[in-house]
């Protein structure tokens, strides 16, 4: 198609999304649940076909992809439960009070309402859970927002096949036309994020691409929120006591965690800080698997080889496990430096390498863990391998909580549970919106905005704010 034709197709889809918003946003929240359930059931039925296509395009393996499909379906059904209960609406009622201490209080009622059409940029490394029908799509639809997905170039056939399943499920359930659609190509994504009909964007990917889209979203005549998950090294801090008591176990678990999924998780632990005296580095060659690991696509392979080479050639870095990082299917690489070197040049050494590589940092004094915690930038996760009687633990946790969205104690960050208390976000550059999460039920809040109604008659109020509470949802009233 020509550029003009592509522009016409995008305009048609965004027009349809804007029209769908008028209908979808007016549905009571619980009435959206059957549509989310319909998508979930349709994906379950189509799973064998979709998993086969996904494996052909990503080389992630059918067992991993089947598990990811389970997660994708679970997310949709969890959001169906969320909208049915209605707690997410945050309905708050302050009735008129002439004796209010600061002066007579009017009748004020506040509720969260959907933003409008959302453009979702699919991720490469989770072709189901963070892609066409993934968590961003599920949470936006649950919030009352139509979705236009910019498909990822790493799995186009899967994106088209998944989109058809979702389309059919929504049509069969009676959803408004334009509620969900997919576009392909970088230019379509760029055009969508600056289009006046789009009211929010969600993205998972690289810092470079995410920052470009963030700047476009916020540089519009009408800036819009852009929820980007960009990059994270997810450092792991090992205390002296933990290294002494559990050193071999920590090394083994670290090796398994940073190579899981060929190191292509956004929560991969990319830096491990250990006491030099424990000599844990010497155990890594025997713990790290040596087999070749298939990466997602040629672009990622090229970027991975370049990133490993740059980090390896940085002053003060030595090779511990010499994986074949330039191979089509690389084997894991482990590099090593000291905390003194890292503190001297954090910008060069604290960098995300997307793939099966990690940097081990040896420290001389345990207090250096605090120094490193102070210089790291925003992270999705930060982990501590420690003991309950570690005197450094409280201060280390305090420092890491200021830098990461999730702080782990004696666990590894590559598992991200989809639940109510999950926080998958963090200060920049981990994300562009540190007050939000892209995983868990709170992800719905990204696509909502608060509206307060003052002195509005009962019959004109949204049902969620009426005294009779016809929806039967939680209300905070005073």
C-alpha cells in the first residue's frame, strides 16, 4: 500500500475507535466483563494454532508459550472480575456539611472515568502477554477505552492471527465496531500517538524507542499520558553473611535467572554485587549453562552482540564466562568488574544488555552496597540476597525502594505475578510514569481520570455515585 493508503486506513481505524468510545465508555463497568471473558475463551480455543505460529516466529518454545497464553487468558478474566466488583472506580461521596471546619462543604462526589482511545505498542519478548491481547489491551478495554494495537515486527503473523481471534470474539459478543483493531509498521505507530483521537499510549520496549514515542506524546498540542516501560538492569545485592552461608546456592540461582528466556526478560538480573572475599565469581563458570540460546530476531541478535562487546571493552571489565555472543544463537556471557570501577563510571557499567549476559561486581567493603544503591538509576526491580540479622539490610532496602518499583528479599526478579499488589514500574528510565504499573489489577488506573461532581442532582449523577448505589459497588461516603 502507498503511504496515502496507509494513512487512510489508520484514519478509518481511529475514527472507528473514537465512535466506539461513545458507546463503550457509557456501559456500566460490570457490563464490560462478558466481553473480556469472550476474548479469554476465544484465545483458549485458538491456543494450539496461535502457540504454533508464535513458536515459528519467536523460537521461544511451545512450553513457554503455552504458559504465556495461560497468563494472557488469566489477565483478561482477572480484569473481568475487577470491573464486576467496581472497586477500581474509587467512588467517593462527601455529602453537604454546613458545619465543615473550613466552611460549609458542598455535596462533592468523585469517580474515575475512561480517558478515550488508547494506542498500545506490543512487545517482542512476550508475544501473548504483552502483545496484541496482552495486559495493556486488557486493562484499557476494562477501563472503558477502545484499543488500537501497533503490532510488533517480530511476530507479524501471530499478531494478525491473534487480532482475528479477538475481533471475532468481540463481534460475536455484540461489541461496538472499532472497539479493537491492529495496525502494522513504525510509521503507523508514530502517526497514531500524535493523532488527536488518541488519548493515551502504552509501550514496552527499548529506552530509545520508548523515549521517542514519549516525546511525541507529550509534545502534541494536546499532550497525552504515555505509559512506557523502557529499560532496567535489576541489580542484585548480596550481603557478606548471605555469601558466606548460601554462596553456591546464590550463584546457581543467579545463573538460572539471568539466562531464563535467553535473558530476554525486562526483569532479568543484569548486575550481581558480591563480596570479593567470598570468591563467588570463581563458581560461575561451572554454574552458567554453556548451550546456545535462540534470540527473538536478527535485530535483537545484532544489538546484543554490540552491547556485550561494548561492555566487555570497557576499562576495568574482565571476562568470567566467555560465551559466543556474536553467534546466531549465542551462549551466555558473564563479565566482572569492581564496585570501585562501577562507582567511577556508572554510566558505562550500569547498562541493560538484552540477552544472556550479566555483569558481576565485586566489592571490598559491605558499605559499598549502599554507595552503589545511591548511584543506580530507576529500575523495575532491585533484589537483596541477605540474612535477617544483616545490619545493612534496613538502610539498603530504604535506598532501593527509592530507586525501584519492586524490592525483593531472597528471591529473583524474573517472575512477575499478575495479582492485586503487583508493581511493575519504576522511576525513569525503567518507565516514563513511575506512579503506575503495567502488570496487576492497578494497571487499569492508567487509562482512567478522576471527575468530581458538585451539587449534581441524584438522577443526573453517574450510577456509581448515587446514594441508592444501584451498581452495588464499594463507596467511600462521609
